[in-house]
């Protein structure tokens, strides 16, 4: 199988610049919403290096999954650019986009919903190979069995159907399908959140092992901070459609700078009292994404807010090597 050419020395594998997406509300369902919309993703920029895992964390509804789909152009952005190894994904023709998608895949949250119940797991895993005309039917069948073994399943079960497997096994099958074309980038969209804790650990270890073997990069989307810390090289924190902090994982978990990041980390149960993180409690309600306030979107809940926080929106700026924060405290 062919893989994407290696990224240029020192160049990012994935580049995202000013990515935005707004969804118009359906006034047939919500009569009061006529002419109104939700800003799901707002002017987001980041990079992922070859072989790197960038964790993307934030509360439910902050736009994480939408961002992941925008990166793959499963959803068309309203503005912004996405480039894979220097080649634009946004604006690419349908023919070229199909070629690019060979090098970027996704693992969804619900493995049962993402697998065709009428296809054997061997057929499901081989489907990407068929779509790109890779090998003969026999070659694809052999590749499917090899991939099943790679993700820790019995190759002899290639003829079975999704309902014959457990949730964790189905997610292994979904991962096998995602790596069938040896992509350079895999978006993991809450890939373990539907699984039991013990199974989560197995799948996370599998993803780390596959990364080491195949050299893939991950955009790992999750609301679970412990999971993100386990797998990520760097972490980006989202709040209401924007990235408020992005840094090396160890640095961010040890010394978060944005008040929202600090509050998130303080909410995680500690193993011992000495490990408990201290942060000022949050007050107020999360603003409506339909009617976002001016200035910093976190200002109404921030214990350290200043008057101009409610008026001027802070830009995401560097405060240290590989550490950016969108907060007026670091202006």
C-alpha cells in the first residue's frame, strides 16, 4: 500500500488556519429562530506534526466534533484553510479530495452505528481498499485478516457480522478499517467514550501501539481529561467554538494558564487529597451559542475577569515556547 509522502522536514502534517462554521437554525422546528444561527467553530488555527497526537478537549457542545469533521471536509467550512502535508484540503476538487482522503481517516464514537450491519467485518475493513482500487479481491481479504490480527482480533472471524462482537471489539474493527489505507492522520472522535473503563484502556493502548508502529498522527477528541492526558503529546482546550489554550500536555496539566483550563482540571477527581488541584469556582451560566456576548466568551463565568474582558475578545497568543493562551491576563 502507498502512503502519503513524508512531510517536509520541520513542516506540520496538518495545518488549520482561521477555520469557522456557522449553522443556520431551522425555523420550521423553532419558529423563534428565523434568521438566527449557531457559531459552532470560530476562527480556529492549529497544527499537528507528523506522528503527533493533539488532544482536543472541552465541554459537550463546544464544537469539538464539528471541528474534527471540518478538518476532514466532511462538513464544508464557511471560512478558513486546511492543508495536509502542504496541500489544501479546503477548495480541493472532488477528485482531488478523494485522493487526499486516502491519507486521513476517522474513528467515530459509536462503532455499531459506523459499521454496516449487512456487511461482514472482513468486508467492512476491506471496503476502503475497494474504494481506492487497491489489490484484488483475494488481496483485500488477506489484508482484512491481517488488520484484524493487528488490532488484536482473530482473523478467522472476518466472516462474522458486527452484532456478533462486543462494543470494544467493534471499535477495534472500526480502527482496523480506519488504518486499512495506512493514513497519515486519523481523527478519533470520542473513540472510547461509549466503552467501559477497562475496555477504554485496552483501546487507548492499541491506538498508542498503532501510532508507534505506523507513524500516524492523531487528532484525539474527547471530553475526558484523563483519557486525553494518557494519549496526547499536546492538548488544545475549546470553549464555545474557540481554542482558549494549547500547550504541551505535561505543561498544560501541570500549570494551566487559562482560568477555564484550570477549572476543568480542578474538576477531575484526585487520587489523593495532596493531588487535588485548586481553582476558583466558576459562577454564572454558559452563554448561548446563538447569542454570544462580546469580548471574552468566558468572562461571565471567570473569577479573574477584568472590565475590558467583557468588551475585547483576546487573541490566542504565545506566552512560552509551544504554549498559547487566549486571555487578557497574559496580554
